[in-house]
């Protein structure tokens, strides 16, 4: 079993890429027949470097044709648009990664995994995904 996490200090070393390649090597060494690797949704440099295939993704939501269904659909569209705009603004201000780290810390604290002091110390950062 291989466990992973994310530590910004090691980002340039691309530990995730190395781990992935070692997993592939291990599968090959054990003659495990792999025909498809599912990278899940989204894009990124990691996926571009380890695959030559491209698939288009779309999300479809089905709502009842009722007033409440229309309200939920409108709320989802507004939330998506707001998230996209806010993400673009944070990216342009070079704050997106910092905000993501803060949100992760709050989630971990709310889940009771760590105390506020442990999170503030920065020691937990290496364990956060």
C-alpha cells in the first residue's frame, strides 16, 4: 500500500508522478493485465504527461419541472458562476493556493482530526491532500 500527501516544498520534485510511475512498474512486474487507467475527472500536467488520450467531460443534472426544481437549478447555476468568477479573481491575485490551504485546514479542524494549534503550526501541511 502506498500512501501519499502533498507538501508544497516538494512540489517541484513531482513526487506524485514518481509514485504513479512506480505503481505502473509494480503492476508490470507482477504481470497484472491493465488495459485502461481511469484518471477521473479534470485535467492537469500529470495527466498530459502520462497519457495520449483525451476525452471530453460534461456534467448533466436532471431536475423535476417544478418551481422547486427550477429554484435548485438556478441556485446551482449561480453557485457555479460565482465559484468560477471568484476562482479567477483569486488566481489573478495569486491567492488561490493560499485560500485552498486555509479551507483544507478549516475542514480538517471541523472534522476533529487536528486541533487549531496543530494546524497553525504548519506541521500538518505535509499530511494534507
